[in-house]
RNA sequence: GCCCGGGUGGUGGAAUGGUAGACACGAGGGACUUAAAAUCCCUUGGUCCGCAAGGGCCGUGCGGGUUCAAGUCCCGCCCCGGGCACCA
C-alpha cells in the first residue's frame, strides 16, 4: 500500500519551487517508508472511512446508546475558520471515546440552512438562495471532511430541505391545534377545548394562559352562547388560546426597505443598512405562546447539567417575579398595575402609564390632549433600545386625570412616562418614589410628592429599596417588616377585591413570522380573512418560485409575488418562519432522518432519547436553547416524545479569537477627496481612528509589529486605505485580540493548517490550546509542539530500541515497523497506566488540554526509555485514537489489525501499576519547601517525624531549636513549624 | 446597576487546601550536517550573594483574614470578558 518515494513525491510536484522539491526528494529518500506522512495517511483513512461507512449508526441493538450533538452550522459563504471546528473536535473525541467504551453512538451533522445572508445575496445578485446554500454546504462538507470527524453523514439534515421542513410545518400545525390547559399544566388539543365550550361554556378559569401584549380575556360565555356564536367569533375566541396564534405585534418597519428589521438592524432610529428611517408599527404577526411554558422552562433548569451561566441567563430571560396586581379605579374603569412591592401601597403618589398603553387616550383630559398626544407620538417612535439606553433623561406628561387609591380613596394623578414599558406587566406602574429609584427620579424631575415608606430612609437623597426594612407609611402596614407587609397587603387587596397576588414573567411570546423569502412557509390559508390550518396531506407546503426576493411594492412579503399562492382558491399565508424554527426540533430528525411517515419513528425516539451531550456556542444562551426546550416540552405534552428536556448536558465552547493588526489612521480631505494618513499608534490627534490590516506581511522588529511595503501595497486595495499616504517606509501596527472575522483580516483557515501539518495536528492543537469553555486567541506558532509530538509518537513505532537517542531519529533507517513483543517493564507500565488513568478521567470532564499534555509526557518518557513494546504502544494508540484518529488508525493497521481502531475496546487502567513503595516528601519549614526526603509508604507518621528530625540537614536548619509542631500528611508533605 | 466567567512567567496554560509554573510555544546554548531543514540534548519566573557547588529573598490583580500550610477557602476592593437591564 505504500508507493515508492519517487512516486509519493509526485503529490508534492504541485509545489512551484523546483529546488525545494529536489531537496525534499533527497530528504524523503533518506527517510524511506518510515516518515510520518500525514497527507497520505489522512487522505487514505478518510477515504476508507467513507467507503466502508465506518461511522454509520444503526438504531437499536443491545449496546447502551449515547447521543452527542453539535449545534449545526449555518453554511455561510465565508467557509469555516479555525474557530468553528473547536466544538466539533471536542464532541468528536467524546463520540469516539464512547464508541471504544461500547456505546452505540449517534453523532450526526447537518445544516441550519435557512437564513438571512443567502437571502440578502439573492436580493443583490438574483442568485436563488437554494443554489448558494447548496454551494456553501458543499464547501463546508469538504472542509469538515478534511478534519476527520466521525459523523454519520447518512443522517445529514438540512432545515431548508422540503423533506425536513414538512415536519417543521407539521409541528407548527400541532401548535396551532393546541392550547395550554393550566389545570393539567400541559398542552392539549383545541378540539377538547371546543368540546368543553360546547358543553360548559367558558367561565374565566382558563384566562390565566392568555398572554401577549394585546391579549385580553374575551369574557365569560355559556355553552348556549358559544353554540350561537358565528364561525368568525368562534375562531377569534380560539385564537386567544392556540399556542400558535395570529395577533398584532410591534415591529420595526422600514418603509424605504419595505421590510421589518430586527432590533439590532436598527441604529439611532434608522436602518443600519442604508440609514433609512424606521418606524414602530403594529402588524399582524404569528406568535408562539412560549409564555404558557414559562414556569416549566424555569423549573426544568434545575435538573440540567448545563453551565451555571447559561442557566442563569435563561432564568433572567424568563424573569419570574412575585408580587400583586392592583386595580386603581378611575371613573367607570380602572388601571391595573403589577407590583412586586404591594407593601409600599401607602407610598403611592402617582401612576405612570407606558406611552403605548391602550387607555392613555381615554384618560387624557381634553385640555391636555395636544400635549399628551405629542408626547406619545415621539415616545412611541423611539426604539425600545433607545428608551432603555437613556436612563438619565426623564420625560413624561400629566394626563390630567386622577385615579382612586384602593385603600385610602385619595386622588392619585395619572402620568405617562416612557420609563414604563408597554410590553412588561400591564404597561402601567404605581409609582412609589420613596421606594423605587426610577419613580423617585421621575417625581424629583416633575416636583411630585415623595412619601417615605420605610424607617430610616432619607427620601430627599434617594429611594430606599431595601427589602429588610420596616414600613413606616401611615396605614395598617405600619411597623411591619417588608415580607410580612407584602403578605398582609395582598390579603387586604383580595379581601376588598382590589387586587390579587400574582406571578409575573418577563418572557414574552415569540414572534414567529418574518417578512422574508428564505424560510419555511407557514401552512395557513385564509378563508374570509380567518386563518385555517392546511391539512397534513398538503404538506410540505413548498416554498414557491418568485421573480424577485424583495417585498412587493405594496409592502407585502416576497411570497406575495408568487403565482397561484393559494390553497383551493384561498390565499396562503405570505410570511415565513424565523431562523430558529428548524433548529428547535432538528435533534429528533437525526434519529430517523429518512422517515416519510412521521417526524421520527417512536422506536427511534425511544432508542436515542435525550441528547446526552450538546456542544455549541454560548451566544445561543437565550434564543435557540429556550425554543429548543419549549418545543421539546410541547411535543412531550402531546405524547410524541417521552422526555421533556432535549439535552441533559450542555457544554459551551469558547470563542477562538483572532489577532488583528491595527493601524492608526487620520482622515483628511484633499481636492474634495478623502485621504488617510497613517500615524503613530499612540497618536491621539483629532480625526484619528483605527483600521485593521492584512495579517500577512507583518514583521516583528524591535518588539514591535510592522507591515512591509508589499503588505502595505496590498492593503491599498482596501477601501478605507485607498489613496492613503505612507508616513514611513513601513507602518507600525498594534496587535489586538478580537473576534475572528473576514472583515478584520484575521481569519485563519483550517485548510491551510491541515495542508501543512495535517488534521491530527490541528485537532490536537485546538484541544491543547486551553480549556474548551474558555475564549482564547489563535496563535499558529504554537502548533509546532503538537506536530512534533505526533512525529515523536510515530517514531516510537519505527525506530528500534537500543539505538542511541542522541542520534537524530530521522536518520535511523529501519524499513519495517519494529515492534518488540517483550514484556514491558514496571516503569513502562506505570507511564502507560498513568496516561490511561488521566485520559479516562479527563475526557468525561471535557478537559482535553490536560489529556494532550499527558500524552506528551508519556511519549517523552517512553522515548527516553526507548520503549517500542507492543504491550505499551497498542493500548496507548487506542487512547490517542479519539484525539488523532488518522495516525492511530494507520499505526493500528501496521500493528496487524484488520478492523478499524474505532472498534477496539477502551484500555482499562489498573491501580497496581501505579502503586509506589516510597514517596519523596517535600519537607517544609513554616510552609516553605526546603528539602526533599524519601520514605517508604509503610512508615507511620510518628516514625517519619523522628526520621525527619534526625536528618542532619533538618538539624542544621533547626539550629538546635525544638520545633513547635511537626505536621506529617502521608503521601503529601511534612511541615515543621518553628 | 444586576448576573455569570476570569486575572498565574515573554506567550498559551497546569496545579483533590499540601513542592506554584506541569505540558507546549518562544528565546538562549550545544550535538549532528558542506549547508539548511528535520531531529536530539541542556538552560529558561524575577532578583540578590557566590569562582563554583550551592544558597537567600520576592512572586499567582490589590488589601485584609482563616490555617501548620492559601493560586485554591472567607471578607473588602480593582481590572478584563460575556450576558441582561428604566422589568415595576
């Protein structure tokens, strides 16, 4: 299977430099067959794994299952950089390790292939997003293949594939056809709700699940009334219960772009792209009632083996707070507020409504109408982000109306202020300036009364928000501690019917419609403007062809351009699902990816169960991971999956950052054109700013980074530098660690690394870089170490023992793999078993950097012992296989095995090889280590203390003094206190 | 402001309360070589004393504390990264 050297070097002939080739050829001739040729080995094994479907997984069998999942990537046009595979390498190590341990491992990969960039590209070029997606996925696949992952590609899924999104649409229909029953605390079919309405009507008991910022309970009705409702009314009532429902939601509408923008696409009230004005507008929107699951999403976190920071982020996002809802009567109506501090009710000096509160117009006194309307319209058009950013600017307006205090009956002025958010709670607050700093600022600004609510508060200076204070405001709560006062206040509110205890969540329902083309069509049609679900038989509802990927002239989504976008003559929904739809359930599809009858068979779901290990970036902390859990809980409620959390263990890999080369430039205008002058990096002159430089052509001189002429010349093509003036023959650059990104010119492509060092080296190096969870900058320089390690490991098999280690190993010619069948020495066994122990213990901890360093120690030591014994190297090769699979597979083969190394059982470490008869004790004086003494482990503490004190060097250090105390910790340390 | 991480040599990092700096990069020195590459060996936290062997002192962001013993535990700060935020 090995080609002669001369032919082998034909692979090198692509290299341009002939002299180099000649030199390499000579080198290869010396090395014969024994050199570590990563290119050949990796290409060969990747080919064989593919041919023989080594990593194909069958559902079922008697082996225990293990499901290792990576967050699948969006296939962007930029391809992979070295940061992307970090998590995949880690999960691949675990997958391979678990296979060695006898598990049936599911380790799939696919693409989250619906998304904005492909659509944006389509708008600009007319290229169909399906085509770009296809090309990008092919490129990703080629890059991933070169790293040697053990994915079962037969199970690949793509969210944009109709065979996949058929089931995304199917799940949407289940959501549409379900409501949340608060008594059973789970989702149930809407048909059951209808049956109940038909027999008992509705008496408000289900109202607690109604959510959304415009949702209001429709009111009570009897069975007879329900039966007399017309179809439209019935459907409208049911809308309020469905888990997928059509409502109106505030969106960032950009008329110039004719599209809805995400919050982060809006900067300072204008679109980030193009700078067009953006207005907040109410539009019909499909939403998912995730809020019905708020409590379960919160409770479920406790049992998960996820990082504390992610769990905490989800808890904050869900934002549960306990308090009371209080009604303040006003005229024939009332204003409902939510408060966590009903104990401060006697400190209320005004109410504040959010500008978008529906009752603002009603409660505005005629003489104040103009002023209030003006305020509302400006406040409303400020983005939420803006309103939240400017904490110092207090603004508001008095409505001219007064509400009644529920306990005292006092007149409470009603104000409008944009510090109150429309989307949280009821969109209204009872303002207690003595107990809430925001209310206090508002009161100070407008000269409203500030009542002290707690003892010891200095309300002239600030509000007192302590939760262990004693209430001092006049009324029945006076003298009570805050917690008791809260309970008492709620009791009293409930007694007089002015309020109730209430739990409020920050979590809002999830907007589920996008005015976009490249997403799953929502399987809904409209009859008389009432939304109806498509029958299952009509799925998949395939994305139609359109002439342009832009919204229509009248502002409808791109799907409105499609011809015959109807179902049985009725218009179909024209918005599409958001990016997170497919990723909310894709883990189930991997279990049974080809199933045409069901999203995945019952057997497959039962066999594979929850994801045992989920690896991905922490940027999905509150988005994807929340929806992922929500959909799983929903499918569980319908009895479709037996578990209600998707992933038991979650690990977030850190970001691999790039080192950017920053230059300081100064803009100037010459002949009406912008010019850039490169200035010293510490310059603070006006008009200076920083720009990234190409990392190529950077030279280190005098401890500083410089770019040479060639590099500077190349950079001239970058728009920002066009026509700049060089202030020196070369430019000084400042290295900065930041996110790896094409636009920062700091991307490192794994293909280049693999070309030079091989996939095994890349894999080892990415793991060696540091703890998986930590973010760290990529520095290709360090890679030599892992490359050398692999060569050294390889050489253990190929240079016989008995030769002088000082002879460079590449110069020793030994054409056959020289493995000794001799029994290993106890030293050799100790190295082997110490390594097996460390690796076996550290893989489950996901501590891969320490595994790699242990391998290095083992190889260094075995090298020093000139060990080439099969009994040592064979188990070591298996242990290394998850990390560096190609070289391990190759050596395994050379050792005479026909089966893939991935089928080899994991070698067990044995304590007996690690036992020591003695221990070298550090002897410290007052905690400072001074000398070392070796003692047999059988020696007891007392005898050891005597032996230590008898030692001449210890005696000398004691200078005749008697130690106060001697601490002897067996197998650890001896400490002499003087 | 709140929540979660983190701060250790020139660099990435290691260390169940028990010898701080494993392992690796880089740097310096040496071997091999016509030469280079590759490989191998040695040194490498700072500082001071010594011709040397060797030894002293300082040292894990800062200040306290607990302990025979603290990078590790406790209290109070500072800084960096990430997330959330007029959340009532």
